[in-house]
């Protein structure tokens, strides 16, 4: 998938963001990319990791609210 074809990070669900993050890490670990491509991948990976954390924080909040309403 080219850079122009990728879905904006803000629109990704948890699983999609996690799966793409795994791909980014694999590409970076493999190496062989020029500096600009590596930096672009790194930045995308950072954004994907932040998106995953947003989803996890939201899920954590929902669980805590559900547990608190049972009391």
C-alpha cells in the first residue's frame, strides 16, 4: 500500500492500527530503506502506537465505568 493509499490513522480501529504497526516494525527491522523512507515509517509507527493507546484507554474507561455502576 502506498503512502497515498493508506487510511488516516485517526480513522483506524484498534486491530487495524495494531496490524499496521506490526508491519511498520517489521519493515524497519528488516532495514535497507533510505533515510526519508525510514523516518516516514517511524512517524507513521508513532502515530499508530498513539492510536492504539487511545483505543485501549477508551476501553479501560468503559470497563471502569461499568464496574463502578455495579456497586
